[in-house]
């Protein structure tokens, strides 16, 4: 996966606002502080796109590591804390509480589903790619993609999340969320 692949994809998407990509230094600092090695395709996405919302009407919000003053839905570490605090009853309802505990949540959507990596479900050890799952508000969990690139290109910009109504055509839009 290369940054140029993300740049080429970005050229095919309408951007509504000023991009605020994260820096490699912020990505490295996040990994040092958390001990979680980010997938290579997500790192590349972060330095091209930054935080924001992909696609209409489903609106996939993607958080990335960044400045501590970024809003909780846009900064990856804060976003994880928010998801965990919002789902404090996971031990009672989640079908796999252990997976929830080790998950790294990076996104949400208009339907209030949560997107995450499972660090124990590695698909490419050299690139630190992990399987991506969705946890719906009803607590059911589904496998969506084998990499972050696949999640964006095949799910967000492609077939969508299973169970969502895809009768409407999607708008290939990215709305940066820089605060």
C-alpha cells in the first residue's frame, strides 16, 4: 500500500472543506503511547485524508491520531475512550466481550455502528493489517474487510455494510473534520 494510491483515490472524491491530514510524527507518537501498531494502509490514509466523514448518505466518520485538542470523534485515542464509555454494558450484551476489550475503534456511521480492528485477527503481519469488523447498535458483530484499504474502497465507497439499504446511490464525498 502506498500513499500514492490514497492520493489517486482522493482525486476521485469531492472534498468539501480543507484537508487536515495527520503527520507521521503524530502516528508514531500514538503507537508509542498506546502500544498499538497501526495498519500501514490506515497510516497512509491518515497522512492523505486526515479525520472526516466519507460518503453520503451513510456518512462513515473516520478518526485518526492527531493533536490532543481535536474533538473526540476525530482523534483516534479519544474516539476509543468515547466508544468504550458509551458501551459500558458490553460484558452483558456483546457476543464476544474479549474482542470488544482488545478492539481498536476507528469509525462510526449514521446508523451508530462502530468500526474496529481486532489486533488478534492479523491479515498481513508485515503491514500490520488486521481484519475490520462492525459492531451494530444491537451488539451483533460482522466481519467487513481484511484491510483498511478494502474497508474504504469496497465498503464505504462500494457495496456498503451488510443490512444497510443501498437503494440510494452514494455520493463520493469527503468532509474533513479538522477540529
